[in-house]
């Protein structure tokens, strides 16, 4: 049912995107602020006399040997991001004080939807977090949603009510849409590009370039969209001081984070994140056994520790396990019993496999009750 809803949302949204191609889905050239339509620019221009201390040096894609370091900027983005940061760092830094409540709200909604918090910077470049932001094409609100897309995402848009201006509701809608786009592309740079130009434009760029790598297909996209993605990356660097999950292509993400990618898919709230305790574990621990001894529902354990069994069965055999403080106390108190029972569970599973093979069955690990 969930997949059906996602597919339905995408198909309905695709039609509105196709129609919107002539008028642009997201804000394009802006009108003068003196008119009844509010001016929306990526960020206010600064005077030529303002200098910033920002200097970008050697921001290149990291290799496997440097995988424990912060991800580096793709060489093809260095020039743009460097200029962008020199121009807008001061005004972006000034946002940190007044925008904190908005960022906290967006963070919470993104986490609830299993999305990276850093996607909040998309609203920064879309509207400067202004609820009244309106583009010449009809995109409205902090997330600059078009009417048809907003309605598809469940927002009310009519003469009396326009929920695109509601911070919470529009952020919830944007999160649903970003989640749907990620289900299609599994690549955050393509998601940002698609949010700006529409899935149709991105699909055409993929077909014409023969690549799903943003840096290879970018010149098959509208110039505005190429710039949009790089503005997002530049904004991320200003606020975070480095790159991250949402500034990398799918291939770059795998190369940099490798088996530790699970850390970015924890589906926990900010409160749960702040109150949780982490401990590095290695060995033959099994999620169902840990959940049993810590009196956690297995679904809750998986929210805190996605892909636990998969990572522990891999080459690294190590996991940064995160649990609520009281649950971590139970884990530590029963650590050796948990490990012993986990190993026994694994041995029993192996025995079942061997019996299946001897009987002519397939190699399959069956869960044991």
C-alpha cells in the first residue's frame, strides 16, 4: 500500500510537473519587490566592499584512504561554491540567530520522515525561509511549491486557504515529496535537481547523457537547475563547515561512508537523538536478541539501528549502536548473555541451512522463533 501511494503521488505529480515545464516548477526570473508579488532571490546581494575570510582549499572527492574524514567537494563544483561562499557567507551566517526555531522545526519533520536534516537548506535557497515568498510562476511559501504539486501532496490551495504558506504543513508536504523523489533516484543531488526542474527534466538529462551522475549529466539540465544544486551545496558548506550526505552523488556517498551509511538513516527524533547513548559493538550480536534483553520492540531497535544485522554480518563487523540511556544500561548489564545467545542463534541457523542442503534444499537462513 505504501508503495502504491508513493507511485500514485509520483504519477499525479509528474503530470503537474509536465504542465509546469513552460512556466517553471520552481521560482525562475523574479519580478520587482515593489509589485504585489514578493521578490524572491537566492540571497541578498552584498556590496563589493564586503570581504569574507572563507577560503576553499583542496575540496576534492575523498578516496578510500581518507574515508574517515569529512567528504570533500567534487572538483567540478569548487569554482562555483567558492564564489558563492565569498558572496553570501556573511548574510547566511546572520540567519543562524533568527532562523534557529525554523531549522529546529524542519529538522524534526525531516527526521520523522527518515530524511537528512540538512535538506532544510533547500528551503533557504528556495525562499530564505519566507512564508510569503511568491514566484512569478506561482510557486508559494518557504518550499516554493506549485499549486498542482501542493494539492497532490495533500495541501489546501484555494481562494480562501493556501497551506503552502503554513510552515509546518508545507514542510511536511515537502518532506513527503523529497522522500518520493529519493525513492526514484536514490541520489540526493538528483533529488535537488528534480525538486527544481521536475522529474521529467532529470529523466531526459539521464537519457541524453547516458549517466545518472549529476556531474556528468548537469549540462543536459536547465542552467537554473545546475545553479540550484550548486547553491544548495554552497549553503550546506556555509552552515555545516563541510560537505555531507546530501552534497554527494550516490557513488561518492558509497565511496566515502561505505558500511557506515546506516548512521544517516536512523529514524529517530531530535529528542531521542540527544538522549540516546552510543557504543561501538563488534562480534556476532543479533538484533532480536539485543531487543529481547533490552525490552525493546524490534521495530524501535531498528529505528535506532537500521541495517544492524546486515552490517554486523559484513566485512567490517562493527556498528555504532545507539540506544536510549536506560536500554543501553540493560545492554551493558546483559552484554555477555546477549552475545552468547546471539552466537547460539547463529549456530542454530547454520545447522538448519546444512540440513536443508543435505535434503536438497536451497541455501537459506530461516529465522528461528
